[in-house]
């Protein structure tokens, strides 16, 4: 399934920003899920570790069939991409 919202494309291979061509991808089979670290009305966030790089990361899951939830995910991604802060997850 592919979702195109604003200036990015989200699909099973990752994210592609249309304005810069930047691509962020990860193979889901390379992730080891450790624990649930957050829940909201439209998503869950998990602590995971990339078994290839050993880096820890947050994985947010969203029901992609709901248009409003997709819009919120895009907003979240754009905020993370545009801001540098030690308390925010980095790409």
C-alpha cells in the first residue's frame, strides 16, 4: 500500500520526501521489538532495536486506512524532520 500526503510518499519500503528526493528505509525484519513505550487514540509506539546497526529507535504504528490518522502521521514526520532537539527522535 502506498500513501502520498503533501510532500512525502510512505510505503512498505519506507519514506521518500518528494522535495529533496531523500529516502529513509528500514527492513522490518531487522527490528527487534522490546516494549510498548506509548499509546494514543490513533497509534502505538514501540521501543525497538535494529539488529544490523544495534541502534535503538521508536517505531510508531498507525492504522493507514484512516485519512485523518495518515495526516497526523505526516505532521509528526515533518516536525521530526524539521527540528533538532536532544529530546526528539532523530531520523
